[in-house]
C-alpha cells in the first residue's frame, strides 16, 4: 500500500471516529458500559506496515475481560497471518472512556511468535504494545481500529520489530 493512500485511509477512518459516533451510540447507556463488559474481538488487517512494498494480511481474535486489577484488565489473543506466521499472547489493557461510546485502550502483552514464511523477529518471545480506538455501534458491540508494535525488546541478536494494524469488531460475551 502506498504511503499517501495509507495516510488518506487513516485520516478518513479517524475522522469518522470523531464526527459520527453519536449517530450509532445507544443513548440509554452510561459512559462506563463499554469498559464493564467482557468481549471477543475479531479483526482483519495487515502486518509489517512499516514496509510500503511488503505487507501481509492478518487476522486476529482477542478476548478482553471485564475483570479489573487496579485499573488494568486482562486480555489474551492470537494473530495469524497468511504466510503461516502466528503470535499468541496474554497481557493487560487500560480501557479509557474518552467520550460517550468512544473507548481508547492501550495494551501490552508478552507472547510467543512463530514467523512461518514472514519476518523473523529474532526470538520466539515477543512483546506486543499497542493502542485501540473503538466506538459503540449498538448494544455494547464496538467497531474499532488498532495499531501495534511487536518486538523482542533486544532479547535476540536480531530485533527488526513489526507493526500491525487492523479493523475489528468486539462482541460482548457472558
């Protein structure tokens, strides 16, 4: 994907987040409802976005718990790409309601990475840090965008790192 095209897509996406969330938000809910539910996120996106000539489609599934440890919530998930690579992780997130129906969620997760035919990140132990921005579209269902960096934090001789981004849908689960 060309850098100019990617910037345009991101600009449109974030503009929609800020201009129209009230059209979809459930007016009867309180601000904290988005944070107080457990949910399963299903996402599609690309990995290795730092390279303009080489991106790999990826799919992700992430469980966000409503449990709280101080202000942090547990999470676990898996990212799989189309070149037989995968990353399984467990970590924490900090859900922050920034407006009615809009959730910002920084995340951090250590995990296991297998590169398949993709980029060798230098170590099977990798750390995923990222940010999610989502908004409620109906009955506690959220639509969002996430951007993550996956790196071994210098544990291996090789440490190229990898960026991923995805669009996702979070559905509540009991």
